[in-house]
C-alpha cells in the first residue's frame, strides 16, 4: 500500500495550513506591517525557520520594494515549505486586512455626503498628518543610523527642492535612488 | 476598463518605489487624489488603514480601488500592490546566496529613503492644510497626536479618537 506517501502528503498539507493560520492570526493582531515583526518572530523563529534566517528575512524586506508585511510572510513561507508555502502565507496575510477594508470602504462610500463623516475626516486629518510626519521621521532615522551622513542630507535637500518645484514625485524618488547607487559605493 | 488598468499601474508603480505601506502614503497621495478619489477619501483611506489590523499597503489599495471603481477596482489595485514584492521574493529567493546587502538594490533604497521621508513631510503638510482645520482645533489635535504617537501610543487609537472628536466638537 501507499501509506508512507499518504503520510508525507498529509504532513505537507498541515504545514501549509499552519502557515495560513499563522499569518491570518498575525495579521489580525497587528495594526501594520512593521508592527507585525515582533509577533511573527515569536511564531516563526526557531520553529519554522532558524533565528538567523528570520533576521535575514527582516533585512531583505526592509531593502526590497513593496509591502513589508507581505514580503516577510513570503520569506517565512518559503523557508518553511517552498513555493506552496509562499502562497499559503500570502493568502493568510492578505485575507483579513482586505476583507475588513472592503467592508469599511463599502460602508463609508454610502456616507460620503453625510455631515458626520465630513466632521470625522476633519478631526482625523491633523492626526493622520501627524502620523505621516512621524513615520517619515522614523524612516529617516532608521535609514541613517546614529550618524547622519552628509550625502543623505544632500539627497534629502535635493528631493525637497524637487518636490517644491513640483517635479512628479516618482521621478524625484527614482532620481534619489539613482543618486544612492552612485553615492553609496 | 482603462480605469482598472490605470489603477493597477498606479499601485504597481507606488509599490515599486516604496519599502512599506506607511512609507508609500506620500507617493500615493500625489498619484491618486484628484484622479481616483477626493482629498477626504484619501484621509479616510490612510486613517482606517492605521485603525484596522493588517498590512497597510493592501488596505490602502483596497480602499482607493473600491472607492474609484467598486470591487473590480479594489482587486485591480490589490493585484498591482502584491505583484512587485511577490515577483521580487521569487527572484531574490532564487539568487539569495549571491545577493548581499551591498547589492545595488540596497543602495538604491538607501538613496530612496531620505527622499521618501521628505515626501512624507510634504504630504503631511498638504493633508493638514486641506483638512480645513488649520485653526486652534487642528493644531491642538496635530500636536497632541504627534506627542502621543512619538511616545509609542498606538496610532490606531489616536486616529480614531481624533475623528470622533471631530464629530463631537465640529457641529
């Protein structure tokens, strides 16, 4: 009979299910990508992948473009179960936030003309602006380390000039990236 | 149909040029406000993506896509934001042993980061200005939120309470 093969298949499916469930849980419990790293560390490091590989995954997701939470999910999924692991982790990470946002978006679209929503947004705007300024500042600090290098300040100043002159932002960002490639040899 | 393609392309572009959901907000503002959504809807998108649990990047995509073109719009935007990291992960995982942090991708992002920070500050100011509450009320909320969040007070509570204060106080 084919029992060993059946057994191998079962344990493979259970790894996929475990990955899916883990990312469903982590993404339901954490408010944003960066905040999920701590939770994920408890769930994955030492169990699904070595601590060293986890740190490497965090490093890479900081450096590569795209959503941080998704990149981490895919790294962990890959380490645990290869390509199907990536898909299971991705699905778990995507489902909860998008479903909730879909519901919120659908409800809010019905009230776009309502007075209370207008007041709600007016109150929220300064807080959202503060949040963005803070995230921008933290990003800057994380990117520079303890000592701020002059060339980082130069890139920051040049991009400020670019935005102020209303050069399209994608162009300014690509330009800053290219300067980075040239400067940080 | 061109709307869906444009949504997909916009989110593809934004996610290629930012390293996390919150960092993409500055770029997203310029690419979507006035084209797909209003200033007020943008604030709702950012506010609620901070309030709800889970990845901000795909929540922003979902809200903006849905507001612009219903469920197909949400899906198109989401696909655009998922594709770049997925493609990269598969690429990177396959050449992981060769790619080091000194690789040009890393340097590109190192140059990108200060520019994104500056863009975030510019956009924060725009949102503050167009929120309409630039008087005492607006400044008070902005400064108190900033102080609370700088002390690691959860952003979702700050944003939610600020909205409720708006409903209660701005009659």
